[in-house]
């Protein structure tokens, strides 16, 4: 990407103008109660910006909280080993500013990432027959024992025991 000259300046100016446009439209969403209009506008905007590169960070910047922004990005690829610098880069802010904004919202990047991974793990344990190793990998953990440790910290028992409880309770329901 050319980071010098008028081409770079114009792309930055367009980014600012597009962000302002999105912010105005999304503020109208809060005022307007019509979901049909909301969906039409969203699809229209997505269609317009479909040809632009790096549209996703622009859309994410219109979300209300940094927690929501981080969650949205992580959900795009849960199995990826996200780092705070990756998210900050996608949001076009510094790592320290992102950490500060999350602290202001009484959370942290690690807490958000772990919560998302744990939600996903529980969902997989409840709805699939995948192994614990497989679930750990799909939730972004390279080390199954670390996954088990985090899971146990969240739910007070390991994922295998959780899975057994789920299967035992479903057997009781079907009897």
C-alpha cells in the first residue's frame, strides 16, 4: 500500500467520511424502530462497500463498545490465536489505547477472549461428540491441558466431567 502522497491521504479521508456516515446511520437505528428499514440499510451499505478493501474494521468501528468490537472480531475466527495487538491493528488504534478502553469497560482482552472460547466450548460439548482435544483446538487452544485448566477455572470442573453431566442429564430426559 502506498503510504505517501495524495493516494494515501484520500484513502484516509474516505475512511473518516465513511466512519462518520456509518455512525450517523447507526444512530438512526437507535431512533427508528423498524427492523426492515434497518436490514435494508445494512444490506445497501454492505453492497456499496463490498468492493472496498478493509471494510470490516470500518464496520466494527460503528459498534457501541470496545468490548463488542473485540468480541465481533474474535468471533470471525475463534480458532485463531488472537493477540491484543491484532485487534488493535484492525481497529486502527494502539494496543495501549485498546487496553485502556477495555479497562474503562471493566474488562480485559484476555477475559473477553476466554469468555468467548468458553461459550464456544460449552456449545460444542453440549451439541457434538467431538473429543476434548478437538474442542480445545477449535476454541483456539494449542495446549489441551491449558484449555482444561481454563475450563475448570470457569466452571469448577473439567470439560470431560461437564460432558458426562450433559450426557447423563440427556439420558434421564429420554428415559
